[in-house]
């Protein structure tokens, strides 16, 4: 499993967490 796949899986369950994580990654 790649990091992008892991993030995609998290996005399905926790959209708010992924949104915050995306801001940190940028």
C-alpha cells in the first residue's frame, strides 16, 4: 500500500482529518 492509497482510504472515513493533513503537506 502506497502513502497515497493510505490517504485515500483515510479520506473515505475521515474527510476532516485528511483536509487538515493536506494543508500541512503543502
